[in-house]
């Protein structure tokens, strides 16, 4: 997790992200910032892929 991303979190802020390489199993991860302390929780495996095709507006 890149330190500049964590640095942008406000006190009590939370970052939820799939951590790992694209197109393979990743780990859904929560990063929380409380004061000067940062905690990381690894939840479960996921696979995120980009959306393809046209997005319909409606």
C-alpha cells in the first residue's frame, strides 16, 4: 500500500481496496487511520476485472 494513499486519509478514515496483481486473486483489504496509527485488515480473496462494453445512461 503506497504511503501517499495512507497519508491522505483523515483521522478515522478508511480505505477499502483489492490488494494484489490485476487479473488474478487479490485480497479485499481495509486500511484504517487513527491518529498516527494505521491498521490493515485482510478480509477475503476477490478478483476485480475492468468493466467492458458501453455503459448505458438512463
